[in-house]
C-alpha cells in the first residue's frame, strides 16, 4: 500500500493565499512544481487536480477550491472515483499546536478543532484514518484569537520558517508516499528551523 492522494488544505481566493491557514495548499502547489505537473481546476472534484509519479507510484494531487470547512466535498468524490481508501490519503494542513518551522506526521486521530480535517473525516464516512502532514503555524495564545490568527498573514520571520518547513517536507515526499512512516517521522520530526 502507498499514498495515492495528497491534499493541500487552504481557502480559495487571493485574499487568503498568503494566510497561515493555507500552509497545506503551499505544500501541494510546491509539490506539483517539484514533480513538473500543473494543477488545473476540475469541477467534478471541487478543486485543482494533477496526477504525478512519486516514488514510482501514480499519485493524485488536490487543492480544494471549496472553503476550508467544506474540504470533504473535494476529497470524497476524488477518493471514490479512484477507489482510494482513507489510509491511502495524506492531508497537508496548518497546525496551531506546533511552532512555525516544525513538522509532524501522524495517521488518524481527532480533528483538534481543524474544520478542514473535520469535514474530510465526515465526508469519508466518519473515517479519520488518513495521514496528516501537520505544518506548524504556532498559536496566538488565546482561543478567541484563533480565527484571526489562522486567517492572518504571518510576520516575515515566521513566514520564512513555515516556508522552510514546507521545503524540508518536500525532500521526504518519497518516504511519505511509500508509507515509510518511521523514516518519514524521524526526518520530519527532527526539523527545527
């Protein structure tokens, strides 16, 4: 078994393009460029899609063009069409609970209040057993500040750390696709930028 679908979460539109909540989208856009493929809009999947060969495997890339809290409307139709199980999906997303410049990889678990993960889990028949590439954006310190934080732009020093973490994750995409979980986790969890 290998990863057959990599999803990058974000919100559509230029007003959100550089906000912290779009860190997952940055990863998939950079991955498409690294693979030499072009994401193009496909109405069937409510997103921008491309096919790439990674680690010798055919992998679908997806950036939903729904809003974050409707990400499942993009992921589920594509997964169903290609008969991709939740355990063959990697979702890249912003993560409040880890610092900028930090990466974590896990499979399954809760959504931790992340509306994109919540909607994907629901759309996949309440199955949370997909992989998550968690890209640290840090926490504002108070729960009532979270919305403004994720929908805001990071200061340049933090932004550089987030972008450097994304570049580091791209170096280990072969291990991610092959589901070499131990090797990928060791590499990603040791990233401190």
